[in-house]
């Protein structure tokens, strides 16, 4: 490692101090992350299953929403558990490979989520503002998803390359020396501080601000178009219903975008402040502020199922149907395990089939 790399590493680790959280703080932290992980994981899994199962709901928007849910599942599985354990123990126990992979997956998933929202905004724009122009098809959506993940992998590769484990912060630790003996931390070690700052700033611009500004412009034009159309629409019930349905869908999508942006903003600000003015977040304040910012960012994994649940009646019906089918499957398993000689019924198992209602976003 050259001298500039050593200076970068020392700058990042020089203010490390053991911060053992209290029992109530540990309980609150584990509870909060557990709720977020449970809602994010189960909610997004149900959403993907419903979209996959209902052929009628497989339009461009829903396929991109399913891709958004997939990226959230990656975050729930590959990032949240390791971050919670790392925060509570204050040292890394999962090896260098997982140190690289967990941070890489989080960056890749956030990038995929952001650009999925971009493609959704483009699809809504073409559908409403430019209905006679080019219309994205399902095949375009799948090609867009392939491009999104390829771009996300390339953009996030530095997280895989420059994360490593080191025992440097524990070498001269005065307190709790027995606890942290032979322990390591998972940190970014860049060739130089300037390169680290440049990368963090680039990620803020291309992974967050530019996509959200583009999305904001698209939805502003959609809003203006719908307002003009509302003034010209005939007093025909069919036209009014279609206009109201379009508004409802846009409100749901705008809510997803706004909440996603609000959830990730604190963590982006934290990373920028830490890279450009690390002395503002020293010692135990670093752990507390990072944990709060990271927890708020992880709440974004719950956005999809929550907004679909509140703003999409078809999703509510499909979710109830999914649970009903699951219960029927369990009942069938129980039925098959009971000896036939003990049964006295004419009801066949085929009568438990549920007629699924077609659903659209």
C-alpha cells in the first residue's frame, strides 16, 4: 500500500472508540431492524408472487415494480443482518469475502431500485403525456432490467474492490482490550483520500440526485398533463373513471419515489459529511448517527408492499387470495394425513379451489 493509501486508512480509523450500547438500546435496535426486515422480506416476496402468478397484472409497470421488490429482498437478506450484528458487536466476524459482498450488494440493490423508478417514470410519461408515441412493451421492460443490473454491478464494483478487514483500530485500544483482542473491522481502504471522496460524491450524484431529479421532472409533466386533460374531459363516466384510475396509480408511484428518496437521503448525507469532514462525527457519535441513518434507509425496503397495500385494492384482494390458497394447501395436507376410514364427508378437495380475480395495477 502506498503512503496515500495508508493515510486514507488511518484517517478513517483514527477516531475509533469502543462504544458498548446499553441493554435497552440493543433491544430497540434489534426490534426495529427485525420489524423492517420482516415487513420488507415478506411484503416484497408476496408482491413478486402475486405479480408472477396473475398474468393479467404483468404489464410494464408491474414488472418494474417486481424488480424493485427483488432489489429490496437482496437488501433484507444480504445487508440488514450483517449490519445489525456489526453494530452490536463493534467488530466484524463474517470474514473478508462477506465484508466485500454485503457492501457491494447494498450499493448494487440501491442503484437497481433507483433506476427501476426511473424506467417506471419513463413508462408513465409515455403512457400519459405522449400516448401516440413509442410505448414500452414487456420485452422492453425485461431488457431494461438487464441493463439496470449490469449498470448497477459496474457502478458498485469499487465497494467490492476497496472493502477489506483490518485490525488497525484495535492495536492501540486502551479500554476493553481483552474483548477486542484478535478482532477486525470491515472498512473501505482507498488508494487515496481524494479518490474516496470523488467516488462518494459521484455515487451521490449518479445514484441519487440525477435519477430523482429526472423522475421529478417526468411526474411534474404528467401532473400538468392530467390537469389539462381534466378540464377537457367529457362528462362521460368511462372517461372520468379512467382519469381517476390514472391519478390513483400516479399517486401511488409518486409516493413510492418520494419515500424512497426521503429514506436514503440521511445516509447519503452521512457518507458525504464523514468523507469531507470526518471530525464532525467522531467516537461514539459516529455509531449512533450511522445506525439511525442506516435504519431509516432500510425502511425503504418496506415502501413497495406498504403503498401497494394501502393504495391498490386489487393487491389487497390478491394478497387475501394468496393467504387463502396457502391455508387451503395446509388443509389439504392435513386431509391427506387423516385415515380415510375416519372421514364421513362428501366434500371433495377440488371444492377448495379459489377463483382468482384478474388484477391490474
